[in-house]
């Protein structure tokens, strides 16, 4: 891991704040920078703002103040910027969110056809490639409802990869899965990490964090309590809050 | 499994029903008894009033056979107009309904407000008043004939209901579907077209069918502006011949035939498209 080369910063997050209409503050003055090819794992207790942070990055949630710059482009009110950024970031959700009325293949082809305007043949070939990569090559004509949770999540990863994103966001991608299916999804995520994909993962899988992450962020109450390399973070946490959290879940 | 039961033992209820479903003698018998009972009540009711049935006079209003050629009688000529009005209004209803629903869910304040105003007016005033208003006030301005005035009124009236049906279907789609669309960078138009509406419309097929059936029946109201559709023809025949029961029962049966075919057709569609979950 130590020899891994990182590029320049691809995401700059400066002082973002987000309070929900019900008065809950999810992010307060949150700042961080992410480098190309970096795998960042975000952990923290529920309600600490991890998912909100991820959802703000591609504009699923509006930030109240602060700024987010992705690859030199600000995420602001400009619709085109927003679409552009979303197309360069893939997102994987806890509940998969596959399109149930489409086959697996159609799910993966959709954005290639509509966003990239690829021909059906190109999109199909690329999609089958991706589905093979995540190990679903034999189920391309199934509907999501016919697949197990683990298979659905792998399709969702293939769908997110279809636009060749520069960054992948994983929002508790394994939290809704039966225990025996978590491994197959984590395996796909590890492969992506090894291939040099820039990844931000909100997860409770500390084993995954230890194995592949380059940087671990621990969040609580909408702030970063502590960040560090996986080795430092897990073996030698500095903050009391971090120590408490780790002692509770390890 | 249920053959050769010991003597004197009754079949469990569920088994009986299953056997009947396979070989529905019992159901047919029950159906015939109910129908006969209804027919008896009608005949009795009419004879109590001293009504003199003259069914033999009805066929000429359905078909005319003259000099070796069949032609349509007055009622079926009316049916042609009814079908025409219904079909055109149906298409317009679906279009107006969808457009209104999308406007109500749009970001534009003006779009939302105008959709809401239209909806409340169309839904909260009687169709007959709208018919008169459009025929006497709007039609002369637009220079449209009574047939199109009728189609316009029906479409605007039913479109309001249809829009609420569409809207409920659209908002019932899990927000994760929208988020997946957003995260893939799909435009709003593409998200609706490829992801949200295909799912929503499947969900609203049953209430939309009810609305279509209402439309068919409501089309009889356009007789008030003297469009010679089936009900108008029936009124005219009754006025001339006093065959009220015969003629109205006949058109009721034709309406029933129409509406039942539609609901059967939609049931077929639903089965065909039910591929997931």
C-alpha cells in the first residue's frame, strides 16, 4: 500500500454546512480533500453525517454553505455543472435502487445510451464486460427482483461504473445485505480499489477499511473527529471519541 | 386428491371451491338463479305498472334490413358517435392528465399554480355546466362545432381526475429511483421517460381504467348539447315510441359490453406487463 501513487486533489470540500428542515445538523463546517486514486473510508456512529457528506458530493442533498469543487468544477446552482459532476461520479446505494422494470443489462446500458449517446451495440458490449467483471455475466437478462441482494448490489456497481466515473461513492453498500453476501460485494470493491479507482466509502466493514483504505475519516456530529492512515487510525487512535467508538464496535 | 371420500363425509370448504373452479356447474347455476331473479323483478315491476313489453319493436333501431342490404339502425348510428367521442376524449384525457400531473410536480410556480387552478375548477363543477359553458361560450370563440365542444368538455373534465391518478402513481415511486437517476446524471425528462413513468403507469392502470369507464358513461351527458350519440338517439326514440324500458335497457347493455371489454383488455395488459416483483 505504501508505494501507491496518488495524483492531485480531485475533490475539494471547504466548510460545508448542512442542516435539515427538521433542525438536525448533519454537517457543520466540514472540510476535506481527496486525491486521485485514493480510497477513503468514512466511519462513525449513525447520525454522524457520513451519508449526508456523500450525498452532498454529487448534489443529492443541497449544501447550505461552503463549497465543493470536483476536478476544477464547482458544484453550484448551474445545472450543467451538476449534471457533469454526477456523470463523473458513480454512486452505489445501501438499497441498490436498481430499476425493477428493466433487465440487468438494460439497467447497465441505460445511462450509456442516454447520457453518452453510445449505440446500442457499444453499450451492450461494454455492459456485458462490466457485468462479467462483477460476476453477473450469466444473469444479464434477469430482472432485479429475481436476483439475491448481493447480486443486485453488484449489478448496481456495474451500473455506476458504466459511465467510466472518475470517483465512486459507496453509501453503506453492504449494510442491507445478508451476512453471507457481504463478501462478494466487498470483493468487487477491493478489486476496484486495486485498479486505482478513487473511492469514498461509508461503511461499517472495518476489515475492509483496514485492508484497502488509504485514509480513514472518523465522523461524529457532522465533523471530522480524526483522520489517518488505516494503520495509524486503528492501532493508535488519538481522540477519546474515536477510542470509545472503536472499543464499542471492535 | 378429493375423489372417493368416505360416505357421509363433507368436503372441506376450500376443496369444494377448487373443484367448482375447475368444473363450475355450481357457479353457473348460482349465476343463472341470480339473473332469473333480477329478470323476474323487472318483469314483475313492469307488469305491476301495467307496462306492455314490446321487445319486437327494438331490433329495427339496431339494424335495418331493406332491399337485401343491412344498414345501421339509429341506436348503432349513435354508438358510432359515442365510440368516436370516447376514443378521442380518452386520448386527450390521458395527455391532459399526464401534462397536468407533471406540471403540478414541476419546479415552476406558474406551472404548479395553473395546473392546480385547472384541476380545482374542472373537478369541482358539474360536467353538465362545463358542457354548456364550453358549448355556448368557448365554442363560438374558437369556432368549433358541437361534436368537438363535447370532446373538449369531456377531456377537460376527465383529464382533471386522470391527473390526480397519474400524480399519485408518480409520487408513489420510491425516491431511491430518483436518486439512482440523478446519480447517473440523467436529465429530468429522461428520468421520467425511462424510469419513473413506466413504473408509475403500471401502478395506476386499475384506477385509470375506472376513469376510462367513467368517461364512456359520462359521454352520454353530451346529449344535452344535442350531439346525436347513443343516449341522445335513445331519448329521441323513446319520445317517439314510448318504448322506454326496452330502449334504455338495450343501450345499457351496449354500454356494459363496451366497458366490460375495456376492463378485460386492461386486465390482459396488466398480466402481460407484470414481470417483476
